[in-house]
């Protein structure tokens, strides 16, 4: 009997980001640098999320996630003055996008390494890409992620 697999927080976060049913919560960036200043913690409320999954079997099985997220900052002070606001806002959006992309890619890597399909790629191919399902191999499935974040005032 195999021992149960316990997933770490980082892997679990990646699983939640690609889950279409998970649309609310608190998101945190830790120790990021904006305009030469380190922000220890920037938190935002997830107000909406849309996940599109595109499957293909043309050059081997591929799964591409496009994740659109709207976040409301817990504190507007992190944006600073109105003049600097737009640049800092764009920089923060890029940081959140990187965090989301990295989280899902990390979960995909752990899934492949452990041989456990907790992103449910096999069932997605079974339902939406039957040719891909016939030759499904978790370790050789290519996963990509593109996140788009919009910060709300």
C-alpha cells in the first residue's frame, strides 16, 4: 500500500488557481520590490476569476490555461501618489500575474514528478480531446499558463 501524498502549500495554490470553481479569497504577494522599495506584504481580494483551458493533440498533448483575474487591493497606500499610481499598478499586476503563472506551473511539475494527475488533465482530455486521451501520458503533457490581472480601486 502506497503512503498518502501530502501536497505542500505551493502545490495546492497552483491547483486552486486553475480551478474554475474557486473564485474568491485573499491573495498575498510577499517581499516584492516596487520602485526600489521592498513591500513585505501586499494583499488583495479576489473578486472574480475566469479560467479557459485549451487542449491540443497536434504536436503531443498540450494544455494551455488562460486565467483572467480581478483583484481589489486591501490597502490603496501601496500604490502611492496619483502620479506614480499607474506605473506601480502595472508593476503590481505583473507581479500577481507571475505569481499565478508560477503557482500553476509548479503544481504541473509536481504532478508530473509524482505521477499523480491532481490537475485532472487526463479527464479533461477524455472529455474534450479524445485523440489526446487515447495517447495520454501525464509526464509528456506540455502545460502552459498565461495570467492576466486587473487591479481594482
